[in-house]
C-alpha cells in the first residue's frame, strides 16, 4: 500500500482552509443517521465525542476508568501552548510552527504542525468559554509562562493542574451531550479489538471490566483516542493503567504504526527511590522557568547541597546553552542530565539525580510568589521525598513520559484502515522526534475540537445507508478470538506475576531502548524480548477468573501487547541509523554529544505494517518535505 498523507498543496497558511472547503460535508439532517464509536475520553476523546455529538452524530464513548474524568489527561500539570501573543513578546502562528518543527528535530509534517499552530488560538477561546480557570494577571488578562524550546511565553496554565481543568471543561461539554442523549457513555469498558468489514473499521469488541462480559459494538466509523504507551518501560510518569492495547490491536488488523521508537524522556521526574516502585512522579517542566539545574563540580561530592558553595556548582545547562539555559527542550535537558550522572556528578542517595534549585528565585521573588506559581507541585514533592523544596533543592532525573510514535494517520487523522481515525497521543502526528512541553494538550484538543469533527464527515458522507450491525459474521469471528485470548491468559497458571515480567521488560527497554541506544544493545533486546514473551505465555500466573473485576487479567492483557510493541520499538530504533530528538543512537552524535541527524537518508516517517507476531514487519516510508523551515543542526546555544 502506498501511503497517501493527503497533505494539501498551496501556501501553508491556506492549506487547512482550502482542505476544509474541498472536503465533503454531511448535511445537518443526515448527521444523526451516522453512529461513531469513540474509544477514549481523555482530552482528545472527550473533546471529539462532545464536538461530534454537538454536530449531530450519535456517539458511543468508551473508557476503562470509572468515569471520563479520570482519564490520564487529568495528570497534566504545566500548561498548554497557544500562539496568542498576549505577552507581546514576538509570538505568532508562524513562530509556534517554527519552534515545533525545529523542536521535533525536523521529523514532523510541516502542514500538520502549521494547522496545529493555527488552531491553538481557538482552543484557548473554547476553553475560556467553557469556564476553564486559566491563571490571570492582575489586569485580568490570561497569564503565560515559558516552556522549553521557546523564547517567548505562550503557555497558558491553571496552577499545576492544567490538564485537570481542561478535562473538566471537555467533560462538561461531554456530559451535556450525554444528557441530550447524543453520547452514550460506557465507562469500565476496555476495547480489546477492532472489527473490520470489507476492510473498513465498523466496530469494536469490549470487555466490561466489572462483569467480564465480552460485547460487540457497531458503528459507521471508529475513533481511537487511547493515549500513549510509555508504560512499556514499566516505570514512567504515566498513570499505571495507560497501555497500548487499543492501538496495538488496530495495528494487528492493518493500521500502520509510525515511528514507534520516538519516546520522550522527561528531564524532571522525581528519581526512582527503590526496587519495588511502580510509578515515577513528574515535576512539571514549568518549574524550569524559575528553578536552576546544577550538579557539584567535583565527582562524588557527598556534601548536602546547601554546603556546596556557588563556585563549586556546575549550572551545566546555563553553561552549555546560554541562549535557552534551563529552558532547552526536553530531549536536550534529559541527555545532559544523564551525561552528568554518567560522569559521576549525580546527587542524592542513589547518585542518579541532579538538582533543581529555587533558592535564587525565592530570593528574587519571595516565597509567596513561588508558592502561588508552583505550590501544589512543591507540596507533592515534599510528600513523596520528605524534603522541603523551599529549603533544599529538588532532586530530579529523566523518566519515560510521552510517546511521539503512534498509529500512522493522514492529514485527516485517518489511519491506514479506512474508517479508523486516531487522535491525541495515540497517533504519531505532529511532534516529530521530540515533543515540546505544553504541546500535547494543544494537539489532543486541536484534534478533538477542531480537526476530527470536520474530517470524519469526509469519510462518512459517501457512505450514507451502508450500515452494518453486530450480526455480521466479522463480529462473531473477532469476538471468538478475544474470548480465546482471555481464556488462554487465565489458563496458563504459571509461576510469575504479571508485574515481575512487566518490570523485566521495562528494565530491558530502559537499558537498551531508553535515553541512549546502540546497535549492539538493540540487537540484544531483539533477542531478549521474544524470550520474555515466551516466558509470559508459558509461565505467567493470572489470578481470579474472567467473570468479575480482575486487575491481574487486565494487566496481563496489556502486558501481552507491550511485549509485542517492544520488539517493534527496538526494530525501529535499530533501523533508524541516526540520532534525532528523543531517539539518540550513540553511534551518531556530534563532537559535543548532540544528536546527529542524517537527513539524506532518514527524512521520513517510518510506518510499520504488521505481518504476524515474531515475523518481520514491513517498513513503509513517508518522505517528509521541508519547504518553510529548512532542516539545520538544532542549536539552543
Ligand atoms: C504527569 C504528566 C504531566 C503532563 N503534563 C502535560 C502538560 O502540562 N502539558 C501538555 O501539553 N502535556 C502534558 N502531558 C502529556 C498529556 O497529558 C498527554 O499527552 C495527554 O493528556 C494525552 O491525552 P489523550 O486524550 O490522548 O489520552 P489520555 O488522557 O491518556 O486518555 C486515554 C483515554 O483512552 C481510554 N482508553 C485507553 N485504552 C483503552 C481501551 N483499550 N479501551 C477503552 N478505553 C481505553 C482511557 O480510559 C482514557 O479515557 C503530561 C503527561 C503526564 C504523564
């Protein structure tokens, strides 16, 4: 299959407008004749479900939490970008577009990114109209702060709870449609497969997580907004339920997986404290507005931070990147922290950490201002570590956080399976090889409020009256496969817990496919993963049965998919013989240890086609063209 990305031609600023005009419309009276399945009710899913229902479509919305409000989006702390230029500091749509293409290390589609920057303005208006309580200045205008990879302040925020507040806004819009009967909400339902009829997505199979019931659902189109897959590393900043199941099952049914190796390691998480930890906690990037990152100049310095004099500290980001300082993009900040720790400058009990210090900011602005800006984050830090960050510097270290890879989608957010659309973190779309901070919320809401509701009509319009229902044999077939799989998981009754195998996979992925990768390490991982998968399918012990709440079964199903995805990630990382953004191949670096791209050979999106578990997937390449932001060696000096 040739990949048709449907990127419109013409001047970049007109492309989205022209494309919207060229797309087919479903007239208002006909919209109510179409049913759409929305899997996911995070920021992407909730905004899409609400907007499609507002337009008139009938939406069935699924999530595995007990309410849409608990989607992982609620965890987002720092903010959301938009090119409003409220600070009058030189921002513009073009600058946000430029920063995002450059920040993604020239591995994203220009047309998508430009549209994202355009739509960012509308997102803020939409959220404000919904009553999202963004921080305001004394004058009443919305306030902004800075995030990495930008020299302007364009990040809108609601203290350290931006995701929660935006999700409440989207949830209200969703709840309104639930009340009107336009959205049927199905919480605690996990999608375990997608059903294709004549090659097009026409439904899903779910498992009711309370009763174990396996059910069929049919619709005219299916949308996935099921989030990212950082939990493949076991330890990550993601909620423990985050998984790749929906996307992976769709991949196995024909949806190509794009750039699976592009994962974001966030520079500022609380360092791991012990062996049995199951999650890492993020300290928002917004803290780098006022916090200064440093390590002791001498290796192995054991003195408490407070006793290390100023001239014996290395503020290494400010030293190496004077123009951006502590606000360099995440991939750069993470790698620099790793380099410091590898060279023996790490701090804290495990020596795997660096300092994030607020002493200067508190001295300059006063404790009250810092408390107003970051109070809840400081409190969270103190609760977890027992240390008061107003008195001593925070200790931080990079952690898996976000996945830029995901299901391949065209400009209309449609995957390679017709009728299957993918939005939010689950698709690969706009961030290239490195996402800038505060741009995930922007993309999820752009997709959900302002892109998908238009593009899905282009698919549906010519399909009036072509309904299938769940009696179609394709549903029975897929349902049987789902049942068999659940039965198989329950029947193994081996000796290892799901978590112990997941932890082993996570350690392997972190060591071989984490912040730094080598051909040798990736080849080792590619030998190890099938062995671990075999261990899982012969020796895992899933407790309980299938007809009740069974977390062990839920986790096992998700881990089974991670064990397949991990192999594809390593294969993709091995295949991409260059460094770009978050994908750092040690063999390809500049003399100063920065990522060295090989544009002549790798300026493409790698879209993988599944050919069976344990069999070589097929690589399809979507060439990327840069007409506006010419690729150069990224510099933040
Ligand atoms: C700690 C933290 C802080 C962050 N802070 C920021 C920030 O400040 N700014 C920013 O821009 N980004 C931030 N991010 C990233 C951002 O929060 C996420 O990328 C974004 O919220 C993802 O939204 P989503 O709607 O795509 O997915 P999610 O919010 O993860 O929602 C996924 C939905 O899919 C459902 N689902 C998944 N699988 C299935 C299945 N098989 N069956 C049924 N339902 C399923 C879930 O129930 C859920 O409803 C942060 C991330 C983390 C981890």
